[in-house]
C-alpha cells in the first residue's frame, strides 16, 4: 500500500517535531524542514503530496514558498500560522493554499484537515478528460494548461480546477458549496470565501486578455457561472 507523502515546514522545532511524529503515527510518509532552503531541497527530492507550511520562516515566507512549490506542480498546501487576521488568510488562498489552520491547533483538527485535503481528487484526473475550447480560451486537462489565443496563462492548481469545473457547465450557476464539493472535497471544513479569492485571481488573469472571452459572472445569492458571449455559441 502506498501512503501519502507529507512535508512539514515550521521554524519552531517543538511544533515541527510534534507534527512529524503525529502524522507519522497516522501512517503517512513524513519529512520536515525548519527553513525555506531546506524545504525546497526536500520538496524536490521527496515530491510530497501535501505540504504543511508555516508562514513565518527565517529565510523566506510561507506565502512565497507556496507560490514557488506550486509553480510547476499540483501539490496540496495547508498553511499553518499564528497569524489569525483575515488578510493573512486571504493572501494564503491567493498564493494557492488549499486550506489554512491557525495556531494554536489541536492534532485531531490537523489530522482532519490533512485527510480532507488528501481525499480530494483533482477534477481532471480521469483517464481521458475532454479538452475545452471556446472564444479563444482553450483548456487542456491532460497538460493542465490554459491558453488564450495560444498564449499560456499561469494558473495555480486550484485556479485551474475551478475554471475547468465552471467550463464543463457553461451558463449554469454553481453555488460556492457545489464548487467546494467538486474542487475541494465534500468534507472541506475551511472558509467558503476561499472560492471568492480564487475566482478573483482567475478573473484578473483572464479578463484583460480578450473582451470576447467567456467571463466568470457572479450570480447574486447563488455563486458563479461561466458566461459565454453569444457570438461564441
């Protein structure tokens, strides 16, 4: 049986050891690091499925490390920090975090968050997912790439999954809870506003490219839908 691999990154030796021991007892393969340089080296060697990532590190920030780790991978990231303010949470989500847990935390809560994240299956993990193309917007689920008139658009793993989910149901308004169930997991216990943050990031990256592109529309009181201009129907 293959067990999920987790990289724990925290500058506090006591917390790092606690996380390492606890997750190892849950039969995960665990490596740990106390700084960004070591974390990146382990990340490239170990190829984890999930990174439990502290925001405050001696040589970088968890936000920057999250972006770097997700630049060319689909790794899951659980941000771990003593920063309880909303701005920090929103920034973590913007940088690609899948979930966010605030110190002090219980090990049972940590374990539940880890299990929920790892139960997620990236939406396009089916053997033969269909590519989508409309109005200059093309989505390649096998290569996990999005292009606009041939220009590659850099999306995080979560942004890609959200856009693909909306694109497979064009014109249909999806509730935040529906998007969370499909893109995260039905047992997701985090903040639903994570959807709003990622949608905002997708809009920024797409909407200035082409006025005739499909647009993500906010449906008040419901959620979001992908609206396709009539000329593309």
